[in-house]
C-alpha cells in the first residue's frame, strides 16, 4: 500500500486538475458535453487506481486537506451572499426551492417503491433516496447510523457511503449533457463569452482573469479564516440541540453575517474578485481530492438490486431537470444552467453543482442568476427541507420501529 501524506496529496490533486484541463481541452466528447475538469481528471485517476488494485497495489491519499477546502468553499459562498443581490432573486429562489422539494419527494418515493418491488427493506429505498443523493456523504453517514441503531438495518452506513459516492460520480457526469440538450432548445442573444467582456462575478467563468492585490488577497483570506473558526465554534455550540446543523452550513452562515454586517456598519466591503478566486481554488482542489480518492470497488460491490435503484434515480434526476426544473425556471438559458446545477446537488453535492455550472457557462456564457440561486439553496435550504421530508416518510406505517 502506498500512503501519500499532506504534501503528496496536494501534489496529486494539482496534477489531477492539470490532467482534467488537458482532457477537456483535447477530447471533444468531454468538451461538448461540458464535463467539469476535476470530474474528468479525478475519475480517470480513480479508474487507474482500480486497475492497480487488481495487482494488489493500493494508493491512499491524505484526508486532512479535504474538509478545510470544502469549508473554505462554503465560506466564500457566504461571503459572496449580498442581501441586496439576494432580494433581486427572491422569487427565483422560491420557485427553485419548490423544484428542489419536489425532487426530494420523488427520490424517496422512487427508492421506497423500487425497494419493495425488489423485495428489499423499504429503509434501503429511503437510504438510496434523498438521504444520500441530495444529502451527500455527511447526511448519509448520519442517517446510516440511525437506521442501524434504531431500526436494526445491517450495513446501513456502508450502503449510505456507497450510494453517496455513486451519486457524486453521476452528478458530475449528467449535468453537462442535460444542459447541452436544453441549450439547443433556447435562443439567448449575447450568451457567448466573447460578447460579455466585463469582469466575471462570483463563481462564474473561473478561468477568466481577475485583478487582485496581495493585501486585498490577505484581507479576504482573513475573512475566510474567521468564517472557518467561528463556524466551527457555532457548530460545537449547536451540537445536541434542536438547531443542530452541519458544519458547512454554520461556516456559510458566518460568512453571510460577516459580508453583510461589515457592509451595513460601513467598516468593510468584501472584494468579490478575491473571494471568487479563493473559492474556485478551494472548489477545484476539493473536487479533485474527492474524486481521485473514490474507491470504485465499493461501487462494484453494490448488490444488483441497489445498483438498479441508484441507476433509476440518476435517470429520474435527468428527466426531472429536463421536464420540471428547466420548465418552471423559465425554459431559457438561465434555466438550463440551473438544471445542470440541480443535477449536481440533486445527486451529489453543492460543489459538484457549481462545477457543472462552471463547465456550462465557461463555454456558453455567464448566468448570474444561476450562480446566485444554486449556492444558497444547495448549501443551506436543501438540508433543512431534506430533514423535514425524510422525517415525514419515516412516519409512514411500514417504517415503525420494531
């Protein structure tokens, strides 16, 4: 076994991103279907590691970087959340929340229905629904423990992690093709990058140059560090209470308070260019580490019935994005980008959603409303709504504790 430390993992992640950039640039299929660079490079490395494992060679990466990078990314989402801008997208946020809630209900109904048809415990269907797909690894691990201890479901945690991993892979693969299909249906004047020479905002078009200075960069780095520290402290205080939230939500909340509090007091204006640079770097490295660390043999070990349920969930996600999300969001270019983002966090996680949208906007042009709505809904509201939906399903008679 080869164990890479902090430095080795950082080098590997950087090389994965360079590999992904080269693949997307040179392989027409990846470019045409808007596959994110970290997904392209990370999956290729994960496949290579799967092949090496057949020769009894296993490579393991350090995990110390992954969580801080993810939290730093969510801190930058919070620091980018200007209340004045959010007011402009108020109605759009509300409509998108309806689409998100609808998907959660559909995912759980599909999972439970297929589980019963295949002769499985309905809890397995719920675990392969919104818990792991829209919820991700953290939510899946938490509910897996509950299902094992309270409901006596064997290997619930292992099933949750494998299902969330499957979703992460598919979420990064189907978003681009879905957007490409939808963009063919719309005519949006001036949607090409060359027609929008202004500086990009937020997380749009990550490859565009942004003018920054060393001092302003350090100021923004300090804001992110404060968000991480205060967010972790807040998470610790809320543990075991009715208000308990995932750590990344606490970090995002602190970022929002910092951004808008300092602005309201007239003390400091956040520089969005620096925030977007650090956010995009954190996002890219996080995804690279997450994807190159995938244990694809865990997916291969999934029982056929569970694999059938997850494959059906991926198909449902694509159809939901095309026929529901796209239509209720306006059937325009912004709606197509939103559909790609919904595929990202509807099957995987918010970072995957951002990467999907970046791959689309980098090629076709910016969508400010999509980058306003998806990060906030995917990082904050979806977890709250998901808990409510899951508890409503657990109240059904066939989930009664023995």
